[in-house]
């Protein structure tokens, strides 16, 4: 079934207020991600990775040995691509169970 089209007629002041509010909401929604992108490094050291994830040296070693996380190695220097680590974390995200209002 077709939904009826709703027409709203507003004066210039109301339209300007609506647009300002919409733009403000869009900027506020996009700002945290933009700040993270501007501050993050493209490549992480082990210490950066530990700080970001809270993983121990052993966990990082295990994830690297089992090729679960991406890395680049030149000699003894190992770096981890931020985008690859973020993808790993997103791929392993576990959604919380929905609970009812009584907490059960």
C-alpha cells in the first residue's frame, strides 16, 4: 500500500531552524569518528596495540602466531595495521543478549 505523502509548509525562519538542527545533529554524530580517524596511527607498535586492546604480550604473540591478526615484520620490528586490528575486533564482536525490564 502506498503511504500518503505529507506536505509541510514552513516559513523561512522555521525552515532555517529545521536545517540548522539537522546539520548540527549530523555533525555531532560524525564528529567522534572523525576525531578518532584524525588521531589514530596507520601502524601500531606492540605497546600501542596493548594500550588499545588491553591484550598481554602473550595474547598478541598467540594471535600473531596463529595468523588471526595482520602484521608486518622487517627483521625484529613488528607493526600492526590499525585498520586490520579494527576489522579483527569488529569481526569478533559479540552482541549482548536482550534482557527484559526485570533484568532476566
